[in-house]
């Protein structure tokens, strides 16, 4: 362990699951000095302080003036204003990063809000969401073996990208890089669409006249399949709207396969049905969470 | 613990996850004397014997002639022939039950195969499937706190129903009863359709040109949502065909909600989108696995 931590002063905007766990993980690794917390809700900030996730509550301007790294872990919709508030005060050496689930819209907001200082913004996305939220959900081990994707801007310095990467690696995460456009397409498929499908499924069950009996009868398959339908509706409204085109394209493609399965069932075509299920099962069984 | 076990001689047809775990759980509870194993695959039967799940390998006729309880835990498609094979040899006191995921088709097979002895058949369904299978997947604790649904026939005796219930309770399960028709409708919603949706989703991901990158990027939400797509394709082909009408009705209803979400996204109707997601999230968060 170094004597000097990687990040002498960290500022976390939004002290919930993502931001609180980033702070807790860096503290556990001995890679952060002081942690400043920024947020709209006083009670949440006090709770984060009581839990030891942050040391001080500050304003966006104060955070910008003193932090070495600033993590935006608020809902994406709140980031534009925070970036504009911090821009005039941001130190030249400071690095801003984020934990947003979509990247192209966050980058647009950063260019708007930070202007020339957008070069100090290294966009990131820890794939470690949960249906839990708030400071009490934060855990020092949340990012262990989890994936973090950075989608750097052309104007980012290599040093800044490397420091953000090191911070996430200190949290135990596996970091990779891709373009923001590619990120949004891939995440539409592996994260946003499964959420849409799980929400739609649970919504239909909720609306059934015998919903009570259904829920009473549901078992382990239901539990895992529908878990993500318990996620924050506000957050997922924003993500689905921010990445609308890609998600709608994926939905259409998946509905086409749903229809192939339905057609095979309707025509009693056991062979085609087996082929469709087998392709899915083989790729799922081969998946190792890599 | 009684000196006399609940089931002096148990016969298990199909010594995989469901049958092997039933035997293991009853053994652990001290509620079974001898366990006979029936199956098509010699190697699987030997493996089950080596694992201590069964004591002897016998034919269907031998099992029928000596067992007090017979559990059919083969694929549903294989049950009709097994029932016909055992029928002429079945003891008057023997109770036959099963672990099939659909009930109306199994009952039809039992009436065909057992004829007048159908009164000795108490249909059941342990909701404890898994993407695992085979004797090595069997566990004495598989049924702990899991749900088992019995769908008795009008001609079943109360004593026989009670004994099957006691056996599952000895395995740690929570047992309830409903009609076979109701079972098949409810399971179409809470089990069969989630499997169809997960298979369709994984099939679409598998077919994407960038499937590799998608799988490499996928995280925890994907993991849980798609887990059941790794289930046995043969078993699920049979279930989807056996319960076709109910599953297709549910699929249509869920696709309608998918379309409502897509329409709200397409028209940028944040309010309707939030309402749709909120209804789903609230009912999922309130679900406690009851």
C-alpha cells in the first residue's frame, strides 16, 4: 500500500449505491484521503456521513475547487446542471468521471456543462447496478470482479484515463474500454432490454385478475427472471428514454424470436422449437460471466 | 423421529435432480426405508447408486410390485409408457405421484396408462426446477422452503393425498393444492412464459453479429434474467407444447405490455412510461417469495 493514496480528495455527487460503494471500496483499499459528499437530500447525506461513506458535505462549487477526482453518481438527468455548477470552479488537475448507465447522453451533457473543460471528463459505467439503492445499500465489495467500462473522449489525456482505470481497479473491478456509441448499443442488448422485458412481464402479472395466486405460486425461476423489475422506475425511465432507438431495435429483434417460438408451438413443430431453445441454452450455459 | 419410516419402500422413476433430491431429502429425514431406481440409462442409474440416492435398480414391473410410493420424475413424455408398464403389477396399497411441470397432460396419461388404478395416482409438482440436471445435481435440501402443488383427482382418497403431502413436507416443502386446470394456467404465467421469454432473449443475443462482445459486457442483471435460458431444451420443448394454449395467451398479454412501454418510449411519454415501470417495480418489491 502506498503512503500517498491514489486520490487525496474524492468528491462523490450522489451518495447512494454506486457513489457510496466507490468511496467505501477506495477507503478499504487505502486509496483515498478525504471524501466529500454532494447531494440534494440532506438526510441522505447525513446518513452517508454516519455510515462513514463521506467525511464532509459540500456544495458542487466547493467540491470542484478542492477535489482531485469527482464522481457523478446521480441520476443521469441531474448531471447537466451539476456539471454547469462545478465548471467555473474546477481545478486544472481535477478529473471528473461518472457512473451513468448510458454514455452518449452523459457526454453531451458534459460537453454542454463543462465547455472547454470537457477534456477533464472521463466517462465510465460500472456494471454493478442492483435493485437496492441509497447509502445503506453501499458496500466496499460491490465492484469486486464486476465490469467497468470507460468510454474516453478523444481529448482525454492518457494519464487521466489511466487514473480513473486505477481507481476502479483498486475497487476490485475489471476495466475495459469502448466507444460511447458501441457502449450504448451493447448495453441496450445486455442490460436495458432485459430490464424492459422484466418490467413488462411483471406489469402483466400485476394486472392479472388472479395476480395474488400467481405470486403465491411463483418459485425460483420467477425470482431470478423478475429480480430486475424491482429496480428504480425513475432511473429506468431515464435510461430507456436516453437510449431509446437502440433499445427499441433490440426489442423488435427479440419479439421476432418470441414469434418464432410461438409459431413453432402453434404448428406443433417440435423440431424447430427444440432448435430454437437449444441455441439459447447452449450459449447461456457456455457464458461464464466473463 | 418415528421408528417406522413414512415410506418403507420408495421407487423413483428417473433419478435426476427431482427424483434424486426427493430420495435424498426423505433419507435425511429418516422417512424412507429402501429406495428403488428405475430408468433408461444404465450409467445414470449406477451413478445414482454410487451417490447413495437409490439402493437397487429395478424394472417398472418390479417397482410396481414392491413399492409403497412411486414417484415419476422422468420427462412428462416418458410417463405414459411407464404408467402402462407398471399398471398390471401395482399393489393395491401403492400410491403413485409425479413431479411433472404440467398437470392436465400427465393426468390424461395416468388415466390412459393406469385405467381403473388412476385413483392411486396423486399428481404433484415441486416448483424447484433448476438449470442443473442429473443425479449429481440432486441435493437433500433442494425442497427446503420450496413450493409443491398437488392437483388431486376426484377419485383420490384423502389418506393417499395426505401421505403424498406428508412426504413432501418431510422434504421441507410448503405444500398447497389446486385443480390441474388452474395449476396449468398459473404456471403458464409464473414459470412457462418466463422460460419462453428468457429462451427468446438468449436466442436473439446468440444470433447477433457482435454476440461475443455482448456476452463479455453482460453483468449481474443479465445473469439472473437469463439464468433459466440454460434449462434443458428437451424438457422445455415438452412443457411449452403440453401447455401451449395457456402459454400463448400469456405471451400475447405480455407482448401487449411490451408494446405499451415501447409506445411510451417512442412518443417520449415519460409519465406513462414511469407509471408502467412503477406498477411492475412495486409488485416485484412487495413479493416475498410467499
